[in-house]
C-alpha cells in the first residue's frame, strides 16, 4: 500500500521530466520563420524600382570611442536627395557603405529604411553610426545604395528558420516583428574584436 502511495507522489514529477526534455528538443528543431516566410529575407516594395538617388551630402560628426577605445564609432549626418517617379508610395531599404576613400576599402555597412510618396522628390536626413577599428577621421565617405530586392531578416538572422518553441510567440507577434525590421537602430559594438577588413 505504501508503495502505491509513493508511486502517486512520483506522478507529480512526470510533467516536469516530460516537459524539460521536450523543450530542449524543440529548441534544436527549426521551422520556417513567419516574418520572412522562410526565405531569410524581407523584400522592398516593387515601387522601389521607381526610386532613384539624385544627390548626397554627408557631414562627419565627432568620433565616439567605445569599449576603452577598442571600437571607433564614426557618426554621420547624411542628407540624401531621392526621387520617386512612380505613382505609389515606396518603402524599402538603403545600404550605406562607409568607404576609406584613400584606398577604396569598405570599412562598415549599415541598413536604413526609406519611404517616399509617389511622384515626389525629397531630401531625407539620416544620422547613422559606423564602426571602424582604426582612428583616422576625415578619411572616410558614405556611399548609399538603394536595395530593390532583399535584406536579411533580423528575426531569424537571415537563416529562414527559427526554433519550434519560439515559433508560436513570433507567429502571434508577426506584425510587431515585421515593424521592428523597419526601425533604424543605432550601432552597438560586438562583444569581441572584429576584423578591420570589413
């Protein structure tokens, strides 16, 4: 009789010992990301085909040293003149390259969002931060590129897959995760040193 009572007490732990391995297994199994539909990329609107860059003016702001001078952050104010010759509002991505103009080396790149109504010409001001491993101010320039295709999805880090145990949360908040893709974010230094080659 006591053996049966002990067995009933042990039943309370069955849920724990069943759920913990199940959560571990589902963390290792991937399914397609609901934000990018498994492609690993988010796409600009087709209206971006009508958008062109007509001019750029950049001002280098004071350099910021981070992590005891290990990382140099170049801050730029960029005035970008763009024109949308199409009839509809275009929302898409710009890729900003930080170039060492003395040797043509790519130092860093940052994505930012662009939105412009149809049949309009605008000048848009961006404040963007780039990371570099060498401290040589006034030797760099910013070169923008309109992305008319795809940009890596931040939710799945461009892999197209997320773990099964995170899928219900991401799927329920899909609209919020998609909106986060379109929010420009300040540069944050990596947790370990990176190669200066870009």
